[in-house]
C-alpha cells in the first residue's frame, strides 16, 4: 500500500467503540487543560508512559516544574531524553516507599501494573520485575504548589492517592484519572476511591460533563458511569 493511502486509511477506517471513546476523551482532556492550566503551573504525570500528557502540560504550562513517574525502565529513559526539563522518576507511585514487584505486559505495555489486570488475555507476555516504589508526598517538595495530577496506573489509583494525602490536603489539585474494573485486582472499589477523594473535598465529573457545566457525580452516578462501559477517564477537582 502506498504511504499516502496508508495514512488515508488510518484516518478513515472504522473505529471501534473503545477507540471512539479514547478519541473523545483525548479531545476533552486537551480542552480541560487549556482551561485549567496557567503558564507557570506545576503538574505531575503518574504513569507517564510515552509522554503524551507531558507534551500537553508543556504546551499550556511551559514555565511549570513538572514531574513524570514511569516504572518501565525503557519508557522512563525515553522520557528523560525527550523531556530534559521534566523531573522523571523511574518508579511506581504507591502508598509506601521502597521496592515493589511490577508486571510489564510486553504485548500491551499500557496494561502494565503492580498487579495483573483481570482482563488480560491468557497468552499475554508478562515480565515480573522489581522497581522502586515512591509516594508523591515524598517526591513533591512541600513548597511547590501542584495544580494538576494525572493518574493512569491500571487500577492502582487509590494507592497513588493514599500516598499523596499531604499534597491533596495542602493544594487540593485537579486530578485527571483513569478508573475502572482493573481496581478489583487491588481489592479496592469505586466506592473506596470516591470516599478517598471526598476526604480531600474533591468532586468527580466525567470529562465531557465538566466541560458542559454539568453537576458533579455522586457516588452512585460515578459507579453507573463506569458500569455503562462508556467512561473510564474522569476529572476530580475542588468544590466550587
């Protein structure tokens, strides 16, 4: 296939429902960050992967002091190379410091995590390695206001928040987070996560809901949004 035809096919080919949702949420995320971030705001990217969100942070907050946390060694090295002004930690963010066993899903790197996702295909190639474990409270200087934290950790989001209680209480940042059925691998529930956010007086919206000025979700609506299969990316933020 000629290169231009390959590009055209990529643009016009039918999209799965999951792909459509990811495109919807990527567009919504860009719009949200354009509204929330100022040129010198500080952000934290937990589960930075290949740095897609870091690129957006730097676009809207070019003078901010940003932190990226990525446990997969080769991805962390790539981030250091691509973003020399960002503090990159090759570690897993959790609620305790030290070391932790981490599962790298070689057949789908984005599904890697401390625990194995329950929906991984049985033929997935998974390497179990030991990586540093850090708490956000230990790596974010107490005098550095944090405007926004992004959390994409394949079910371990409650552990990340528990390790950031000082930051959340001090600055009540906005939180872009992914949450769904993978949390079951950690023995945690949507109710647990909602309660943790509520302890810091943080409310929850779907991305499009916040953009459209809709009321924040209560716990039941949060659970229903996930159960619908149409939402797994959310925004948490301070009460107006």
